[in-house]
C-alpha cells in the first residue's frame, strides 16, 4: 500500500469516527423511512420494518433532500403505517424533512396516533403531544409553538423531542420552542405522514423525506449533526470504515 493510499484510509477512518461521534450514544434509531425508492406504493422502514402504504392515489417519487422523496398531492393523500407498541415511548425524538408546496393552513407532517406530532400552521412549525391528563392548551393536547417563519418550496429539517416533563421543537437543527408537558399518552390511531389520523384532515401538500424515530431524546448537537449528515450516510461510512480497517490490518 502506498503512502497516498494510507493517507486516504486514515482520512476515511477519521471521518467515520467523527460521523459516529455526532450521532446519539444514548438513543437507538428504531424506525427510519428514507423515501429513497423510485416506484411502488410501499414506503419502507429500513430499520424497524414498519412499512407504510401510500393512500389516496399513486405515489409520486421525486427529488428529495437526500436522494428521492415522496410528493404528497393534497387532500386525502397520505402515508399510513400501522400502530406498533415499540413506537409508543415515554421519551423519543421524531425527525422529518419537509418541503411544503404552500405554507397556508394547518398541515400535519408526521402524526403517530395523534399523540406525538409535527405540523405546520400559520407559516411556522409546531409540535404537540396527547395526554389523558388533560389541562393542556388544547384540552388533552399540549403544544410547543415554533417561532421561525418558513417558506414554501424550501427544505426544512423538523424535529420534536419528548420526555416525561417537556417537549422541544427544532427547525433546521436549532431549538425553536419548548413546553412543559405531562407524560405522553397513546390513542388508537395509526401513524400518518401527510395528514391527521384522528381528524381525517389537516392534509399536507409538499414533499416528504428522511423521517426517523429514536427511542430517546437527542441533544441539540445530535439533531444539528443529523441535519448535515443523514443517518444513511453515517451507516454507509461505518461500513466503509470496517472494510478499510480490514485492509489496513492485512497490509
């Protein structure tokens, strides 16, 4: 192996170690819909196997933020994923990339049983949880209202963290809102991307990409890092590291 090859291998190792260090050490990625397909109505969860189905028309696979994305065309079109106990957590992080065709009206981006939700409304991003305790701003629903004005036809990383006492909302890797809340509770609805399952409403018009659910709260730095380095890239880099390290040892 030449000096140039060794230098390249060391650089790859360094980059992989950096990428691993910017992902969550205390949380596991339990569901990931990268939307990197180019055909079909099944939306694949490449981590947890919680595959979704496009409802209300044919799937339109278009250019996404990372590789491909899924274009949602408006009323009555959405992705449905079956309810699953492993997605019903006390602490979690939900991340979704979105490019809205319009910022008018309320549009739910990702809603698990209407119990933890990221949505757009009034030209801003909002997050909320459901609690059987009640007493929230919206009765049983406790929101965190974002402050960042968003634009149509622009990609945004949105994220919601939930623990037993508060929720935090992020836009493009930056903390945008926080709210004190009780423990999240779960209702008997599926997971929807592009609409509100409890209301059969709040339809989205735009393109979805790279939706993730983690089983704990990610830090500010981890969410910011995932904005720059999607999880699929980190996984690919780790695979490359293993191959390179094996080559170095054999050399």
